[in-house]
């Protein structure tokens, strides 16, 4: 029962207030911080519970007045109030249920964004560049910091692969549903007959793992250094600044040559390595507890097509939620909130079913 669950939350909140007023707890910094954090996390839902209980009480009082008969004017007022409160009740219930959805502990993390050109040759690489520009602009609109960690380009402005760090409040919570295969339908600049081509690029969004999240043993790593390639001026091909790290147990390989400093390249490569291993560990844990995820939303399953960008029709379709928007040019400028909001709502609805 919803009311039983709400009663438990309210009791816990009241217990925390009592604990925080205890001088012994107050003088213990670690306990005081722990209980203060717990109370703070419950404050919003407790306020909503009080609002809900007020509505339930109002409904009960209005029904008593109506059933008691008596003054017609008072009865009329009670009926009007009852109608209003009955409309309000399910809305507050939905708000409470959303607040009961467990938060993903990774939501506040920074992210590692990886984009790779898929099927379609040069056109896929050009599309990968378009996607990276779109996400960079979205990050700028949120005042997040974007740092390229490794990039492999082609001469016509395309990207074979790019790995970037995006740092900012709630970056993972907003970007986590972007993982998957993104498909583009358009006429390539090199196509003389005007025929529409279909190409694809893959996007991976990983929560940035810190050392406390996952421990990587030095003995499990093989580190190679080599001369950096690509633009960079004098010295780019003469110093062994580029770093390749192999995680021997999994065979996972990460290379970084963005900086002229071997130390900085190693730090960046390790940041990517930790995040990939963290993602592997999360997936392993989810398999162990048998959480079947049939929906693309929330899984980051990169084996399935999640979105199509159709240039001739100025259309973007997200296949997971059946959302179609005829504003491709606007979306490619980084205006992703409408799509991300729809995905978030869908994901929350799926979680509500579990509750």
C-alpha cells in the first residue's frame, strides 16, 4: 500500500530529526553529517506527503459535509471542493511515485563519451563528426567542460573515433540514454546522382570512474609508449609521448596521444580505462542479480539502432520511445533537451511499473 510506504518514510524522517537534536549525535561530526544528509534527501518527499495527507483529509471532510445534509449553500461549497481535491489527488500520487523511484548513484558523475564511425565509410566518419559537434554544443549549453582525450580524423573533416571527457553537474543523468547506434540518411556531398545513403555511427556514454569506484592493479597493466602521429608541429613524431595501456586480464586497450606530455597522456588513458572497467563491472553485477532489461532505455546497449537522422525530411526519430521531431537542423545544433526529457520520462515510467 502506498500509504504504508509513506508512513514509513515520514517515521524515518521524524526519527532523524530526533537523532539530530541529540547532543551526543550532534557532537559526533561523522554521524551528524550522515544523518543530516539522510534528512535532507527525505525533505522534499516528506513535504509532498504532508500535501497528500492534507488532500485526503480535505476529501474526507467534504464527503462528511455532503453526507450530513443540512445547509444547501455549505453542501454546494463542499461538492465544489471535493471535485477539485479528487482531481488533485492522482496528480500528487504520481509526483510521489516518481520521487520514490530509486536514484541511479551514477547520475551526478562526469562522463566519458566515445563516438566511432560505423558502416558507411567516409560518410559514417562525417556523421560521427556531426554527432560530436552536436554533443559538444549540448555540453556548452549546460556549461559543462569538454576535453578531447583521443581522436582519429580523416582529411575531409570526418572522425573515425573520438574519446572525450565531459565534466559537469548531472552529465551522466542527462546523457546516459545516448548510448547506441545512431543512423543517418542523407545524400553525401560526393554523390552525383542525388541518391540517399544510409550510414551509422556508435555512441557510448560511460560514467567516469574514480579510483574509489574501481581498483586497477598495476600488475594487470602493460604500458607502451610510441611517437604521436597527426598534427602537432615540430617534435610530434620525435618524442615518445603517446601512451597505449593494455589491461591484460580483459584485453582492453586504450591509447592517448592528445598531449605532448607522456604523464598527461597516461593519466587520460587511465581515466578512460577505469571508466570502461567500471562499466564492465556494473554490467556483471546486473547479470548476477538477474535484472533483465528488455528495453533499450537505460541499458546503453550499443548493438541496436536507437535513433535515425533523416536529412531530406529534416526529421529525427528515436525508436525507443517512438518520438519523431521535424527539426533535425535545430537538434544538430545541440538542442537535445526535448528528446532527453522524453527518454527520461519513459525510463521513470518503466521504473514506476517495478514499484
